[in-house]
């Protein structure tokens, strides 16, 4: 029999930010057991029209599901749990999460009409679970959400620390401080490898504390005399509590606007948090309160089309509106890739003579990920033998490896999605194989592969438009005048001359085929499609997606 091996395999989140999904395995070729850590999503951009969510292709682990022991979730951000209800039906395994994460997981499955109760196992904070050869210890960390956990994964060969998302926040305001004691306990030459967050590796110093943001927000808000609208990530419960705290200090009421804000507020309350905050005002009732006495906390901090913030600024929200002299505070980071739509939104705010406050103008946000000094603390506590950077693009992970060398970590390894890494046996981790990996696109409610024909067709439609030609044949096989329609093709150049030219070409092409011979239909359709697309390309520069119909009367 072959020797037992400890394996790590990222399927998402390595070489990209978002869509985190990691696999661990222990055993030999004949008896190898697997666990999944996190099943996250990333968000599509304009290059994939019609698609909102992207998540890692789980095909590799689905093929091994009989040896899958469970899914362990580090925390409740969408880039770590967003794919769970899409992937789980193909796995049907147990899910392990701390209480706050578990509440949000239940909501996701409820939306899909799946009762997950029997398979959702709630783990207490700093608790333990045993899954086959793995003993997994949850470690409380600090991040920009409640109950972020690192995982100490204990195996017969040694320990792995999977950090998840974290930073060192000495005063997180809500939730416990980082469990420094437990991290130091495993730092005595026990940690074979640390799988570590790389998001802020380029940032010097420390990420900062939520308590500092609270003080700054209070100073800013206390100077405002009209309505205040704050937008932030709904999942940042500490920031939510800070808004309530500041509002109470300046004698204002708070109203939550947006479904996610209400969902997170309710989940936090259910888990015993936010017990000291005053109940929020319903947005519909806030109209009866003077605007100088209101603070609105809204979703849509990234300019999402259906987010509350955009609807308010565009004047289409049913309950909340802005007036000259109001203040809007974006208490959030401008996520790379969102600059264009956010700056457009910022311009709309300024044009309405509303004061705009962002991270670019004032101290209203701190990151939830470790800067270099935070990483130094973790390295000194844990003293890992090896570092495998994840949660970053290649440039982040490459810089993280340089940093690990500066910190005198003996071994480091840069990986990307699909790499199968042997952590032990051996002196240092090595890539030994490649797993099938890729991305799934949630197209409406259907998951399709990234090479899906529907995605290719929609890209073509969005770039080149649509041309439809219907050929009408009577009983004698005579061709009537074809019906030509189009969408998304430049109209100033698309005149009657082009229509006539296509009609002539269609008639000429049809004369080359026996129209009544159905066996020749495919060749006829292909010829007409090719010729008509060429005519449009010559006249407009576009090669439209073209559909040919033959109707026999």
C-alpha cells in the first residue's frame, strides 16, 4: 500500500480574490478522505452579460463525494459561503459552522426551499469537530463580520492552520478578540503549513480597528445638520452597531434600508448580538420624523443596480429621498473593478448638492484583511514551517512569498486553482498534480460552465446584435419575399439598400439549392447565414448573431 499523504487543493480563491473553495485530503490511494473549507462566490462584470454570480466548478470533489466528510465554513461572507446552496445538492454532506454563519446558511437554503436542518451542524466558538483523520479546532479571529474563524486542522502527520479572512483588531467592538493564546500554543514546531490570506500584502502597517472608525464617524456625523445616509457592507455588524451608537449620541433615529441590512440585523439579534441598540425605525414611518433627526443605514455601497443607495440617489426609492444639504457617507472600500459605477454614482450625488463623504476624503472605513504588521504578528505566533498564500491574485501571492522569506519562513509555495499540493510526507509542500478546475456561472437560476454556448451567444448578441431571417415557401416550393428583422445593429447604416441586397443574395442562394429537398436545408441555412453576415459586416462593421428559419406553407 502507498503511504498516507496530506493533500491541499484550492478550487477557487487562489490567483483571484473571491470564490474561495479549498479541499484537504488525508490517506492513501485506496482510502483517502476529503473535507471542503468554504464554498464562495465572486461577482460577474460586464464581460459576462446576464450573469451575476460565479463560483468554483465543484466537479472534482463531486466525483469523490463518497469519501467527503463534510463542508466547514470559516465565516459568513459571500465569497466564502455564497455557493453553498448551489453546490450542496450534488454533495449531500454535513455542513459545519458557528452560530451566526449557520443562521445565514439556513436563510440561503430556505430561499431554495431546501430543509438543511439535519445536515447543518452548529459548532460553538473555539469549538472542535472530529471528521475521520481530521480533528478540526475553530479559532476565533477578528475580521469585518461576526464570528470569523481560523481552522487548526490536526492530522496524524501534523497541523495545518487555515486562516480564512482575518486581521488583528485590538478592539473589534462586537464579538471576541483574536484568540492569540490558542495560536501561540500551536506555534511550537507543530504547524506544517499555514494557508494564509494575502489580500492586503502590499499595505504597510496595520489594517486598523473598528473602534477608530467609530470615533471618526461620530466626529463627522455630529457636524451635520440635515439628513444623514450611511451605506456600508451589510455584513459588517460592528459598523452597523457604530452607526446606531453615533446616532444615539447625536440624538437621531436609525432606519435600516435594504433587504440585506434587515437580514443581517435580524441574524445578529438572533445570535445574541446588538442587544444594546435601539430598535430601528421603519423607512415608511421615517417620513414623519424631521430629516435632521434621521440617519439611514443602506445597502448598495458598491453601486449595485438594485441596492438601496442607487435607488435613493436616482430618486426611485419609495420611502427615502435626498435633498440639498443632506450628507451621504460611503463607509466602505471601493472594491477594484467597481470604480467606474461608483464614481458615476458619486457624481450624481454631488450634482444634487448633497455632501459626499468617502474613504478618499475622510477616515470612514478600515479593511478586514491583514496588513504587513498584522501578518508579522501571525507569523511570530504560529511559526509555520511552510506558507501557502491564498485569497489573492498572483501578484498578491507572489509578494506574500517574498514577505515570508523576509520573515525567515523555511518554505513557501505559490499555487493556483486546481493545483494538488502534497504537504506531507516531505520537507516542504510540493505541487504533484492538477485537478480539473474552472468556474460555474449562475445564469438566471441555472448553473452553466464558463464555455457554455449560451454565454458565448449572449456575448455575441451584446457586442454585435441580432439578425433573423425567415424564408417562407409555398406548396410549390416557391420562395416568397423573406422576412428580415434585426436588433442591436447600428440603424443609421442599416437602410433599405442593405435589406434589398440581402434579399437578392437570398434569392440567388436559394436558386443554387433544391429548396424542396429537406436534406439540403442545413447547407442552405449555413450559406444564407454566412452571406448575410458578410453583407452586414461590410456595411456596419458588425457580425450579428444570425438565426435562419424556414417555414413551409
